[in-house]
């Protein structure tokens, strides 16, 4: 619901802002711009923002400004809004501008594309990580195989192992009888 009020200043009517337009329309924000008639004693502006089918209003008032635009923030995506702009002077405010109806866009597929790009990068990262893991596992398997091979070589050359071999061949010999023990005599 909008109430229009005309304010007379010294027998001069303050004009409503003209050419109210919405620019830089985003999912959650927009910028409303307008023009005023030259010579109007304007010291500021009042902007009303309302969802099309809801009675709640957001009222933004800016005084001591020559700015002809205002950022609208915290908008809901895919929602219709109505905006009015009023000029403010020392004596009061102008009637509201013609209403401007606009709809915020839906959350675009660009964010989905960004998410897909991020997912693709994550998948590439995971693939890279898997390749590194596989290479490291293969290297470890190679190290273990080399260790086992070297271990067998070291084990075969170990001094204790030679004693066991020598013990088997000289089990029956003694230092006094290198050719054999008492049971083996050369007689």
C-alpha cells in the first residue's frame, strides 16, 4: 500500500524523481537510480522498497546528498520488489515516483559452474594424489624386494652360517685327529 502526499513549498510543488530505474541487478542486491528536475531545492531522498505481495516496507532516507542512486541490499532471490523514490527538501518531501517493479534473478547456473569447476579441480587433485600414492607404494615394494634380496645375500655370507657348514663337515673330527675322530683311524 502506498500513500501519495503532495507538499507545497512557497507555492511551488516539489517534483517526484523521474526516470527511476534499476541497475546492477544481482541475486541479493540492486542499485536504484533516478533524476530530478533542475531547480528543485532537494537536500536528500527517501527510498521505499517493498516485496510485491508483502506489506512490509524497507524505508531508506538519505539527506544532505546529491547522489542520484541507492544500493538495495539483502534482497531475496527470484522475488518481485516495488521501489518508489521521493525527493526531500527543507519543507518536506515530494510525492513518490512512479513505482518500479523488478524481479531479482534466481541463483544462476554460474555458481553451479563454479562448483563444477571446483569439483573438477578436486577430482584432478584426487587423481594426482592417487598417482603419487601408487608411485610411492611401487617404490616401497621395490625397496622391500631389494632388501629381501640383499638380506639373502647377507645371510649366506654371515660368519655364523659358515660355522654351521664347517661343523657339519668336521663333526666327527677333533684337533688331534683332523682326519676323523677315534672311530676313524688310519690304522
